[in-house]
C-alpha cells in the first residue's frame, strides 16, 4: 500500500498506521462501526481534538462514563483489570471508531479501561454535547445506539465486569445474580462450591466463606453481601431524586406497559417518575427474541427493546429509578396520592400508573429448590445459555415465552426438550412459534407431560416425568431446566387499597366502579370510572397486572400509552379552579400550569 489510503467510511489513514489498522478487532457483529467523514465532521463541531500518547488512559474502569471519544489516528485498546496481574485486552479500535458502550448512554460507571496503544489523536465530545447532536441527527444517534447495545451484549458474553463470589445454595447469591442478570450488567459468577478461583480470592481479600456472597470489582472494591440497592449504587444505576418528590405521574413498574406510559407522559410534558423493584423490561426484557411485534420484521430481543425504550423515555425527561420497591399506596389529599417504598421514602403524584406486571410462577416439585439459580431457571438469557453449550436441557410451558426460550436455547444446547402438560401447543402458543419449534431439528416436544421430581445434588441430572393420560413415569436426562408455567401478579401491597380479582389482578373500568366501597367518589367528580382506571380515581393499571389484559408486548405498550390519555382527562377534572387543564383533557391548546416542558433530549 502506498501513500495515504482511506478506510471504509472515507477516513484517511497514513501509511505508517497500516500495521495498527490490521491489529484492530474485526467488526464481525456490527458492534464496532466506523464513522464516515461526514459524521466525524458533525461530531467535531461539538467537540475538541486531543493528542494522545501511549498508555494515556481515556476511560477508567469503575469511573462514570461522561465523555465520548472518536479515534482520529493511532489505536486505543479496551482493557479489563488494567494495571493488575489479570490485565487483558478485550478489543482494539483504530481511526474512525468510537469508544463507549451502553453505560455511556446511561451515565453508569465503565466496565473497562480505554488506554492509548499507539500515539495519535482523538475527538473528545462531552455527553451533553453528544446528546444535543444526536437529538438533531438521528443517523448518528442510531449508529451509536446500535453499537452500544452490541458492545454491552459482548461484555456480558465475555464475563467482563464485577465478580460475584458465593455458593450456589445461598439465597443471597441467587438474589445478586438475578439482579445483575436482569439488569444486563456485565459480571462473572464464581461458585464457592466448585470454582478453584473462589478460594484464592477469599485468601487474597482475607475473608472467610461465611462472609460470602461477595462482590469484587477491580481488586479494589469489595462488598460483603450487599443489598441490591448497594450494588446498584456501585454500578451507577439511577436512584430516586434527592430533591422534590412531587410530580404529575408516578409509574410503578417498567415493563413494556410502564415504559410506554413513561414515553408518552414525559413527551407530553408531564413530570414523570418511574420506579422499578428489579429491572427494566419486565418479563419481556428476558425474552431472547420477539418476532410478532409490529415494526420489527426480523424480530428483536427483549433486552434491546427495553434499552431502546429506556433511552426514549430518558430523551423526554422521564426519571427511572432502580431498585425501588413499592410497599404502600394511599391518598394524600384530594389531588395527590403517596406511594411508599421499602427504604422508607415516599413520592407524591397527581396520578399513579400501576405497571408491575406479573412474575413467572415457580414450579413446586420435590428437589427443585436447591437447584434454582444454578440448573433451574425462570428466564432464558445469554447468561443461562452459556451454561448449556454441551448438555441437553428442558423447557416446561406451552406459551409464547416457552416457545421463544426453546428456539433461543436450541442455538446453544445440543438438544432441547419442550415439556407441555396439554394435548397440543395451539392453545396458548402463536402459530409462527409452533411452526419453528416443530421444524427445529434440535427440539423435541413432549405433550401430556408433567414434572414430578427434579433429581440432582449439585447440578440437575434427571427429571422424573409422568404422562398425565396413562400415569406412566420415565426419566429424562438433562442438565438445565427452564420454567415458563404462567405468572402471578405482584399486587400483595395493593390488596387492601384497590379492588383485585380472585387471582390478584387489578380490576379496572366499570367493574372497578361497581366494586368500589365508596361510589360517591365518582359522583363527586362528576364522571364515571374510565377504562384502565382502578377503584381509586386517578390510579390506573396497565399491562399484565390488569385483570383481563391480553398478555402480549404490543397490547401492554398500547395500554401504557392509552393510560396517559386518561391521566390527562383525570388531571383536567382535578385541575385547580380557573385553569383549563391539559390540552388532551380539554381539546384546547392551553397547557395546565402543572405540566412541565421536557427537560432533556436523547435519541430522536
């Protein structure tokens, strides 16, 4: 090669940099795009050029990500455990590539160190400047978002990030692992029972097995059996705002219904707070691929759908706080409700949207409890799939979640058995999934089948199965069990406050008004109970938690959007005398003084 040659995208590279270019990590999965000259020029309008020398640290592992770097010349290595004996390079970027992953967009701390490998120059763009630009340039915004999503998935798959050391039999170990997995946080679990590394780490930090589980990061931070909130603070997950805790809308839960409500409420100018006890995305966030969602012909993973929705809500100024568990709801005055949380804090809002969804029902059979979290799982994500690459597994359930899990796991495990207690899949699984399941060469479907016992001491060895027609038993050798047998609503904290049906789901609309112990509350407002409204005026229920809802992602998101229309109507009825209420409530262009303009922007 002679003279300066352009890289794909038009970025010129001097001849002496050729060798560095070929040492780049190949972009085999679309996570490392090279920006075009025009895109770099647009970014340069909002940033500054900076020279870098070998070993200059651009991003420090464990520190907040606040800067966006574009490599103009030279190379930058992304390194884990930088400066320790375990230091190793994850990837190398050359001219035209940028540094950052999903934590950059969320303001989380970095899970790696970015260090200059060779001298060169970078373009430095602050996060605020980046947000301003991508709000105006959707092309750059989409490139950055897709790459960051892909890079987070790669970090997860590589076991980067912090380490959880604990016994597979420890409930607290299972709790920490579930929190990390559900929030898609890069980490690695070191089993106290079987991993030789565990003993060496305990000696290094001078702690005994009885003090586990531990969270270790960068060999400098050690947390002894932290709560989920403490781990969230370490990573930089958003917490409740410290200041004024009053707003227009409080959304409890952040599955598709809650996130849709947040997007529409915040985009229409309502001050919006979302609280979530475990992780954004709800059950949908654990789905490996959703193929029947309108607008995604190639399908989309639950994790990517969730991340996009969270960023969209943030774009309009919605505040999302994790982990915050709601424990009580009560009226504060005529126009406000107060939601109390497990940590003793409270938030007051003029309207409340309940979007707590439902939790997968745990399978109650002998022997299962000791293997939950190690061989028995209630979600099928990359974390669980990594454990199934050489052994057969079983999935129990007949709905769409089970079908999606089967197809995902079939890409990792040599054999997947689908166990269904009914006579067919047609009763609760979509046709497109049935066709794929029945055609897949690595999937076997066993109808009229129920599990009577889970067998295994440290790992799952066999399942005892019964044919519910003949009563005959037989054993199935598998090393993993994935359970998708229906779900129960998370409404224990609402049992004495609003009307629930016999299964614990929230009753809404005319049925809620009929069941209300104080019908005069509606007469006093001069209206009837609106669709999606509970037996408390101004409190709405959407998605899987609502009695009679359709258990689909699209319908949940639709209910979340609809609820905000009814919130506007409620706020219009409860507006202070002399105000016109919101435009959605009145049909006029006047805006209520209670409504705020959007505070921030992200991807357009």
